[in-house]
């Protein structure tokens, strides 16, 4: 599974030979869309689509969740609430929910 860090294409890479020194070379996975070097990918934990390694979710899930959270925060907060306050509140709620579900999982064991 591969992903392009430039355009997020997750099609199979084109394998190009890049000369290092003399006759030595490397096969480099290249994006078929933009030509950028592709990276290994892992499946998104939410939708299963390829995502960059070390990220929480894929770009599409990130965008969808962010838009939804912004919409909820904007409709809940009073006019003029600073953006940072909104996101700090969302983080606090998320931390609380994670703790709750971790407790539930511990009790199941």
C-alpha cells in the first residue's frame, strides 16, 4: 500500500530507476499522478483507505471530521468565542470520551 505525500494519490506507484553512483541504482516508487516519490501507507482506522504512516486518520476522514466539528462548535458557541477556546473544549471532550471508553474496555477484561 502506497500514498503520495504531495497529492495523496494511492494508486500503484510507477517504479523508476534512479542512479546513485556509476552503475548502481535504486528502484523508487513514483506517483503516477504528479511524479512525486511515494511513501508506504497504512490503512485508515476509520475508513480503511490508505493514509500516511504515523497519522491519526486519512486526509478525507480528517477533512470530514474537522468540518463536522467546526460546524458543531460554531452552532453551539456564543458569537465571538475565540477559535482556540472552541478547539480546546473539543480536545477536552475528546480526552474525556477516550478515558470513558478505556474504562469500559478495562472492565470487559
